């Protein structure tokens, strides 16, 4: 078995390219299925939700990563497979909402949310010590995800409403992430938290 212990910042970049292609496929699916002239609000809402997913991913896996830590990166690689799978579910959901198979879109979106955020949070083990997600942090992320996915599942009157709820969910996750990030940075600077 090859050595799976790398400095986290020097991990082979295949996962990064796959992730970039996957986010790119999501953008293409949004543009293809929600043309700006025909469905501007739906397209904009989905693009903002996808952009927020990207911001969450980058801030969780790049900004807070301990680039010099030597560790077994097996979990990091598997977490990225789960993240990519979650993005693929999200992309399929985007393509299914306007189709005759729209009844499958919401379950795909819910599973995609769980996989994406679960995989992203699994990478926190590789973060700088101050940015590790502890149990209380996981509980808050889990509560936001549970409430958001529950609202999506039970309040799905129209696609627009689902897309608004999706944005509330993704923005709630990133808002809590930013709050945690700022607290951690303040504690590093010795400021009162």
C-alpha cells in the first residue's frame, strides 16, 4: 500500500480538479436548465446556493487547513469523494426540477446536502487546531442542516420556494461557519471572545 501520510497542503491535486469540474458541471446545469431570459429568479437563486456551497467548501478545506501538518490523509481523500458525490446529487437535482421527473429532484437535493456538508465537516480533522469543529459545533451545524432539510422536505409548495429555502439553509451554514472562524481568529489574537 502506498504511503498515505502527506503534509496536508501537499496532497496530490486530483481531488481539487475533480471538485472544480464538479462545481463547473453544476454551473452548466443551472445555465442550461434555468436560462436567464426565461427563468431569471430560479437561476439566480440556484447560482447563489451553489456559490455558497463553494464558499463553505473553500473556507472549510482551504482557509482553515493546517497545510504543514503531517497526517494520514485517507479520511481527507474519502471525505472529498463524499463531497463530490454530494455535488453530483445537487447537480442532478438542479437538472430534475424542471423535468418530468421533478418528483425525484427534492430527494436528490436533500441527499446532496447531507453528503456535501457531511464530507466538508469530516475534513475539519485536518484543520488548524483552533479551527477544529468540536461536538457542540457539529451539533449546531447538524441542527441547521436538519431544520433546513426538514423545511425543504415539508414546505415544498413550488420550485421557487424550495430554492429560497435552499438559500436560507446554505447561508445559515456559512453564517455559522463565519461566526466560528471569527471567534477562532479573535482567540488567536488574544481578544476577548
